[in-house]
C-alpha cells in the first residue's frame, strides 16, 4: 500500500520548504523500516533547503503523536492506505577533516553547572541536539546555525569526576556522535590552591605537571 509522507525540512531557507513523498509499504512494515525508507529516499534526492545531499535526522508524527522508532507494525498504530505521516527532517552536516570543534570555557568544577558554548560550522537547526561529557549526556540548544557565520551551540556541563573528558555533539538525539575538544574537570575541594586535579601521590613528578597545567587553564 502507498502512504504519504509530508516532509518539512529545518531550517527552511527556501520558499518550497515542504514536499510530499509517496512510500510503498506493507501493513506489516514497522515504524523503524518506514523511517529507513524515508531516510533512503531523502538521501537519494538530497536536501531541498541546503541544496546538497547527506544524512538526515528524522522525527515522525502521526495523528498528532510523535512516533517512537521501534518494531511496531504500521497497522498497529492505525497507519493505513493513503494515510498521511508528517516528518520533520534536519540535514546532518558532517565536518570535514580540516574543520574542528572548539568550546569555551574549557573547564569546570566537578559540581558542573557551568554554561559551555561549542563552535563549529553548519550545525543543523534541530531540537534534538545533545552534548556528551565523557559518557555523561546532557541536553543542548542551537544558538546559531552558521547561516550568518560560525555555528554555536549551548549546553550546561554536568557533574563529573575530576580529569579530562572528550566533549562530543549529537544532532539526532544521541544516535550518532561527533567528537570535539577535550574538556577538563577539576576538584577545588580536594586539591591544593583550589585549582588542581587530585592526582595520586604515586604518580610522582607527573602529578605536578598535571596540577600546573590545570592551574594555568583555570586562571586563564
């Protein structure tokens, strides 16, 4: 059977921001399979707003409800012949090798709570952005999508043990991640002068080097 998919791309940079796709499915086709069919079609046709191809972050909506991407058959949720499914699509732009993500500030206490800004190029305008500090995931919001220059994203650093972590970004709710700069956590309550990482004594002279590095980082 045929179902209609009303695709709306974000951000909308041209007048024709919506398009209707006709997708052939079976009643036993799952929501996950429908999403894959739509993604494949969009990848083949490319973005209508960005004038280029690439991977898409998709959000499916039917009868006013956001569909969980799972193994449920379309017939189970009432999607029948000629049904209309709405789809919000954001083009995921992969950074080229010479492009790098940067952030400011580059450090935070182990208690977290500090606002962090991440800079890059061509961030998609999506409400599914997220940051990951090491393995801890937190929500994020796009402040500038790069249409007028550098892209900028904002998040709040979560609490984390002292030490360096990799700061990563996701624009599809955590399905895929883009690794960014190193972010440092320090514990002022444990270490001397309030600026140092707590390094075990057996690390010897190396601990002094780490402490000096963190002290310079925090002071600047």
